[in-house]
C-alpha cells in the first residue's frame, strides 16, 4: 500500500499586517492632537506665573507623558497582535492531507 502526504493550502497566503494600520493611524492622530493641545496650553500659560500655573503645567506635562507612553505601547501591541493574527490565519489555511492507495499490478 502506498501513501502520499501533502500540505494543501485552501487560500493563497495573505499579508494581514495592514489590519493594525487602522488602529495605529487613529492612535497617531490622537497623539498629534494631544501634542498640539499641549503646545497651545503652554503658549497660553508661558506669560503667566504663580504656583497654580506651575502646578498646572507640571500636571499637564505628566499627563502628556503618560498619554504618550500609553499610545506608544498600544501601537506596539497592535503590531504584535496583527503579527500573531497574520500567522494564525495563514496557518489555518494549510491542511496536511495523507492519501493511501493500493497499487494494482496488471
């Protein structure tokens, strides 16, 4: 009895990394808007002085840094998840098939 084992690909290989781009684009836009807001507030308060203004600027700076770290980590996470998704979906498109056959001698 003979046999043939072959990997069959049901669908062509797909690059699915683009799926993360939708999310990263939105996060990058949020980061841009946040930086713009930070610059406007700093410009508005740069001529002012006092304890309240200094505390406000420090709190704003810390919040902005936290937000940047969060956005950067989310972008990295989406890239990792897109890569895992890409691998998982393309792995599911392959099925190992074994065909057993009987050789008939005439």
